[in-house]
């Protein structure tokens, strides 16, 4: 089955470069492009893409506002954010909004394909260089939070949370921890409940914002 892709970036060169790369794989079809979020929302209505590659900084409507607008319209489409090295806070906010991954704009061909395929499976792929930036980010407000306001996770839940932040799957986590995949999923359910989230990327985002993850 062909995966229909919408590319949203205000730079023509970036859009063309991604399009050329994606067209080398017959499984992908770039059905539309947009240069800002307002155009993107209209293109989604018209072309019904399976996945969106979305820039963060754009005129008229940026990436985060675009994600919010799509969610408000009930459009649950996997989104991979296109980013640079200086957008740490926006990356964390994007995770909280449900982004399925991040791609640096100079990412290689195979990693682009891997990220798209992972997102289509409902998985989140955080590249090491992106993870490093996300986990290094600390806001002054969260640093001032008292320990009494922090959510308490068990040692095993913290290990599972750290592993999913690195992009590990439940089966891989279970093998590393010496527990069953079912037990890993039980820990995940507990983590979701404690953090009031319903997905892996949201769990990572909330944990980073609240100072729970220390890598």
C-alpha cells in the first residue's frame, strides 16, 4: 500500500529535497505540499494524507499551532516534525501534542524512511541527537518545583520510561530487564495513569517537563 505524504515547510528547497528523496521509494507518494500551517490544514482536507512531515517555524501558522488545529478538527494523522538544533522547547511541546518523531533537516535517506515507517506503525522514533536535546532541556519553572509536587514512579517504571524515550520497543525492554513483554506493558499502563497521558511520546514529554527523567 502506498503511503500518502504531505510535506509542510516554508522553504522550497527543503520541500523539494524531501520530495526527491521520498520519490526514490515506490512505497511513498508526496500527494501535496504546503508552505505554512493554514495551507497545510486545507491540504489535509483535500488530499487526505496518511502522514505529515511538518516544519516548526513557519509564517502565518507554525507547526505547533498546526498540530493543535488538526487535533481540534478531529484529524488524527501521524506527524513527524522537521526541526533544527535550536528548537528544544518547541520539540518538547510537539511531543506533548502527539508528534511521532523528529527529523533534523539534514537527516539521511534511510532514517527518513525508518521514521515514516515507525510512525505509520504507531511507534515513536527519537533519534539519539534529538533525544539528547530533549533531555537536556530544563525550564526554570520546573526546576523550582518542590519534590512534593512531582509524580512518583517506581524504579522499574523509571527504567521502562527511559527505555521508551530511547525508542525501544516493549519486547526489547522486556529482554533487557528480564521480564515479560506483558509486564512491560503493565508498567507502561501505570506510567500513563500516573502522568495522565495516553501515549509514549506524551509520557516522555511530561516526564521531561516535570524533571522525572534525568539522563
